[in-house]
C-alpha cells in the first residue's frame, strides 16, 4: 500500500507524530517523535537501547498519529507493521536530516547513547481528518 498523498505531505512537513508500540506486558506505550516518509513507508529514527525499539523488535505492530503543527484538528493515523530497520552511517545521516527539518540545525552527536536506527513502517490502514 502506498502512502496517501496527504499523509505523505503531513510526514514531510515538520509535524510531530505519536508512535504507539506494544510493551512486553501488552500495555501500550506512546512517544512523541520526529517523523519522515518515502512513497510507501512512515519512517522514524531512534536508538537501539530505547524501549520503543525493543518493543518493535518483539512485536512489529504499531500505530502512528501525525498532527498538523498549525491545526492539530487536521491529523492522520497510520496503523501498520515495522518492515525494516537500518543502522550505521545511513541512520546517522537520517537523524541529521530530521534535526535540520525540526530544529534548523544538525543533530547533537554527543546526545547519542547507543546506535541510531532508521525504522520503516508499512501501513495496513490509513485514515485522515483534514
């Protein structure tokens, strides 16, 4: 399933998203994230020691809610599965590009505690309120 063009626009703009993952006890964890996309995936970047990454390694089902920064009543919800991860130089370059998008400057490398990883989500369901 390709991303709806409106959802792609939401994810390409500096709008925040809430990522929801399933904890080991099957409770839910939500975390506000910087977000990105390509034509088929919602993409985020995290570190391998973080709980959200540990959760998706165990259970790849996730939900993402992206809201428009100037009008939070315009939003998109994506439910799907993590289908790939990528570590190494690409993940470091990606967090820098996200930082420029959201803050206007490069990511502070000293803030990295473990290894960065790009996470790609393939949508099973997409809904919008625009």
